[in-house]
C-alpha cells in the first residue's frame, strides 16, 4: 500500500467528527478511532511495514502497550522477524502478575510502537516500565501524531520520537 493509499484508508475508516474527550482529558472535535483501523488487515499490514522501516540492526525487540499497541507490535514483529512484548497498563491480580508479557531482558534494545499520540502519556508510562527493567527504548514511533504535545513530551523525557503520519497528513486542521 502506498503512503497516499494508507492515508486515505485510515481517514475513511477511522476519522470521526463530534465532541470527544481524549485519554489525555483534552476535548476534541474529531476522533481517530484506532480500533477501526487496527482491525482492518490491509491497514494493519501496511502499518507493520511502515514501523519496520524504523527497526535498525541494534533493535532486539518490538513492544506495544495494551491495548492499542498490541496489534501494532505484532504486525511489526511479523514484518521484521523480531520478537515482541506487550506492556500492561496495570498488573493482573492472578497468575504471574507481570507488567510485561513476553521475554524482556536487561540490555535489550526496544522499538516501542504506539497508535495515536496526543500528549504521549501512555507511551511514556510503557517506556518507563521497559527502562526500569534494564532495557533501552531506542525509539518511540506512533501511527498518528495529533500534534498536541506528544513529540515534545517524549523527546524531553529523553526518547527519540517519530510518527508514520500526523493529523496534517490526514488533512485535519483542527
């Protein structure tokens, strides 16, 4: 899928207008419903191919935070052959009670993938969990940067940040 086709598919599939409250608490007149585009195989495969472009030789793992980052990490792993992790939002109260599902070792170098970045709050929480384990988050890459502070917050926290698309690419002017 070309970049223009990806933009068109995401916008026609996941762009909604109305009055919305975002995870960050911010209000918005539009919403990008990540689950609508992440559940379309053609878009998901194209996103895996796009994320794979950020996988350098030193990356040992792909990670995604639950729930939106899970399918993205899986498709990126399939596109690259790298193992992947799920970073939980909270410990489950049974079984192993881990914050990370998969094998994460001290010294691992991780590409952390994210769906929609507004302020970067959730992905920074996931990055901290990975870093606290002794691994290094090499880069954080999101599908869409809403251009509402995520890039600044993520880079000021010491992480490299990129996005596959921005709201501008989707023709959203707020």
